[in-house]
C-alpha cells in the first residue's frame, strides 16, 4: 500500500471515530467532513472507502440529532420558564388554587410561595390549611407563609424537617436583604 493510500485509510478511521462522538457538539460534523475528504481520496475498491462513507452518513445523522435535541431542550426550558414566571404573582396563586385537589395543586401553591418569598404577606394566612391536602407540604407551606419554624416539626421525614427549617431561615435572610435595599 502506498503512503498516500495509508494516510487516506487512517483519515477514514479517524473520521468514523469522530462521527460517533455524539456528546461533543462539533465532533460529528468534523467526522462527516473528514469522511468526505477520505472518501474522495480513497480510490474505488480500496480499503477504508466504506468506512469513510459510513463516517459521512453517521456524522450527518448525529449532527441532525444534536440539533433536534438542542431545539427540544430550548423548547422545554422556555416552557419551564413560562410556568415559573406564571407562579410569581397573585394570578399564579389563583391559578394554583383553581387546580383540582392533589399533589399537583399542593406543589403549585408551595412553589408559588417560594417564588414570592419576599411577599408572603400578600397571601391569606389560612391559604395552606384551606388548599394544601398533603400534611407535610401543608406544614412546609405554613412555615414559609407564616415565617414560623414550629410548623416544620409536623413533617414526618427528618430530612424534610431540616430542609423546612432551612427554608424558613433563608426566607428570613431574603426579607432582611430586601428590607435593607
């Protein structure tokens, strides 16, 4: 085998490997380009030509898949941003309350309180008792709403009790920072 043919075969192998490295965004494109270069350098019927063709096809397919996944992730992030931005107002709380009773509504109310940690005074102090069904979530909700760690003691799981107390402390820090600003 001549030196140029050996280099082309090596290029075909490298292009194939690059086209398979899906988790690094640019590598499949590089693999497809190197595969095309190797494909046109290797004469018909020679070793490595099929590998170069495979590198081109796989590289293009992986690049299309990466672009599709990127667009899907962008859509999901925008959707989540829309959901969380809706939780940051009284309208968001009203939307939570209007949901059917269940864990979804309980978490919506809890998340809305967290999003509005500095403005919990705008909500009815009986909100958690009226609308949150799950006992542990209701305890965390009341602790945040009323800024009172004693509600945390009603939580059945020790880790969640500690988290609840930490949330109340963090909310107090936020309130103090907002008041001083």
